C-alpha cells in the first residue's frame, strides 16, 4: 500500500522551519524512533548543481524587503547572545579559517557579512544565484552564524563565529513555485514551493565536496507520519549525510517545529516511539539536531520532541540580519511578517559554535567536534544526562572551547558498577568502662549516705547544755 503525496519539500518558513511535503512511503512495519542503519553500499546521490529537471520553479512575488516591527531596540544584545556568553567565547576563537555551508533559501550579501559570502549551488532557479534570498530566512540564519557588527559599543548583535565564511546554497524557497510533471503515482500534481528531499541530499553532497567547508547548517526539515517505512529519498539523504561526515564535515540541523503535519510537540505518549518522523534530525548518528529554548530556559512550545534531539540553543526573540537593511527581529511566513523564532534559528547557534571549535581544535574530527558539543552542554536531570526535549541540554560555548573531553585523549567513559554498601562489621560493645563508672558512682553515693547517717546520729546523741 502506498500513499500518494507530493515528492517535494515546501519552502522553509522562518517560523516553522518544517518542510511540509512528503514523498511516497510504503506502509509496512513503520519507522520507529531510530532509523535503519545507513546503507553504505548505496551510491551517493549525484549532484547536478542545478534545479530539478521534472519541474521549473517561477518567482511568484517580489523578494522581501525590510523586516522590523519598530518595537524592539535592535542594537541591543539578544538574550541568547548574552546567555551563551558569545563575546567571551571570542577570546578563544572567532571562526577564522572556517567556512559554514548554509543550505537554505539563499544568503544575501550584507555589510555585516562583508566579502565572506561565497556563492555556491542553486537548486531553485536557473539564474543560479544563491545570493538572491527572496525569503530572508537564509540571510537571517547566516547572520546568527557569522555576522560581524562594525562597532559592538553601538551595535550589540554579533554572530557566533564573526570571522567565518559562508557558503550560500539555495535549496528551497516559499517565493518560487512550480508544478511537477504528472506521473503514475501523482497524475494530477499541484503547485508546490521549491525544494525537495532529492535536492536537499544533493545540496549536502555539494557542501561535502567543498574542501573549504568545515560545517554544514540545514535549517530545513520534513515531517511525516512514523507509520511508514523509510522512503527512497530519505535513504538518499541519509547516505548523503554519512558521506558528509566521512568527508569530515560537522552537520547541524534544526529539530523541527509544530506545523500542519507535526501537530503534537510531544510527538506521542511514548518517548521511544514517536508518532512522527522529522528528517534530517532523524539521522542523529550523523547530525547534530537542535531544539529551541526560550529566555527562561524552557523548551519552546513549538519545538518538536524526539529521540533524535542532540542539544538545544536559543530559539525565541531572535535578532539577526535584515536582508534589506541592517538588523531585523521579524521574518516572513506565508507572506506575513512574524517574530523571528523557531528551531531554524537555534541550529545556527550550534553551527557557529562548531566553527569556533574547529578553529581552536583543528585536529579534532567532525565526530569529535559533535561529541564535544554534546558532552559540554548543560545536561538535563535525566538518565544519561539526556532527554527528548533538549537532548544533552543547552550548549555551553565556553565549556566547549575550554573543557578536557576524555574520549579525545583515549580515556574510556566511566562504567556503571554495582557497589554494595560498605558497612563495617558489628562489634559487641565493651561495657567494662561503664561498669567501673557505675560502681564508682554507686560507691560514692553509699559513702555519702553513710556519712550523712553518722553525722545525723552524732547530732541526735549530743547532750544539750543545762541551764545554770
């Protein structure tokens, strides 16, 4: 039995960060919380470095302009930046010599990014211009990673890795739409926004093949029901992610938010058996999946939970780059301006941190960097220091840049041991000292009573003086 759904990924909206389309799935035993092992014999999807041939996307409206509601003092430092002590982290590393691939809606050239934006592949338009960001989403993500404010005394906002370069890869857009060619599975295709799992896999391979790239950020997700087995496009993406890590790239992805398909943030009553699967986070063996927390340190109500969550980062009240100006606190969803929030904007905090670590510890492998980020996070009070809400907890940049992580030195992890209570043996009490004390005290009492008796007798027997 198959379900006929579009093989697309909808545009990455800045608020949800969820890709709404689903490819065809076989309803068999279901996917479960853990994906099947990577088929390393599967061929890595070939990278066309161009939009798909079975559909042509057309720009439907003009690209977005300035994004600000005027109610927030944008030059102020965002709470997330202060909470993570980003400026203090810059005393250890700034991302120099690192390139972060931003697979998103494109990245506009911005004065706070300078000449550090490198145009990569474009899977949306034949114009092949990934520096055109009609949605603004990719530019805002890139700003959190690598923006460099000209004067921190006047502009408090700064990127996590302000000296890193950005490889702009445009893979999706809500602004570009098209219709697939009819197939036997989908004879009446509907108009859809740009982006699908195939081009996402190609974008990952493209970034992996770039020798300058050290970190990959994907603030894009696809949500589907868990009752279906893994699809062929998902297998392609899973293989591409393993290929990227094998090429020594740290891969970071947003955990996904509530949307038309993922309608339950808890993702079902059983933490080990989610009702919905979110990719790429599902492939947690090769991806750092990032959930969003608010200013109080709680999981944001829109952040979808799952056994694939790796760590958490700030995801509300975000300030970043304005695609058509300086700074913004708004983004576009469904053609409307909304507050910048979502796991889409938590992920770049982690990608930026990965760039800092790669600069400071250049000999660490991608997996060691990913492990360092998890092990130095602020672990929740849960078995193993991890849960389905925030993974291993809120990232801690200072700890990640300074801590000694035992596995990096070949020190094995501590093993749990069943140690019985070490109570001392029972020893019978020696009452001799107490007996002596009691006898002595008793003898003293007897002597005292005897003395009092004698004195009393003497007084009674003493003759009284007679009157003269």
